[in-house]
């Protein structure tokens, strides 16, 4: 399957990535190679093969969820450049954006 440079540009725009023309060409080639490889894998019969998310025999290791005291607010904001009433003060970063 062939991925075009225009498709790479569309995905880059959606992801808000600035790519050079060289990067766009490279990504188009790499993504095309990946999809071609996946197409070749489709030729194998996987009927009856159980999908796995982890290696067989492995188990997730979780510790019991226990209630513990949390960090005091004064300690949490102690190194903050600015805080008010126990909250971090951060600059406003939301701005008017053009629709995609």
C-alpha cells in the first residue's frame, strides 16, 4: 500500500507537527513499507491462534491499593515559582486557534 506525501501532510497537520519536505518524503516511504509488510502478513492463516497482549506465562504485578497520607499542600507548592491559596499559578496558554 502506498502512502502519499499529501497523506503524511494531513496527519502531520492533525498532530500539529511541522515537518520538512525531506521528513515528509521519508515518512511516506517508511509508512508505505510498514503497510506493505502488514499486507504480506495477511497471507498467513491465523485461525485458532489466540491473540496475546503479553508473553505467555507473564502476569501483571500490582501492589494492593492502600490509603496513605498524601503530600501536604505547603510542601507540594514549596518550590513553585508562584502559588496562591495552595494552587500553582501558571501562565495562560490557551489562545484563539484557527480551525483545521
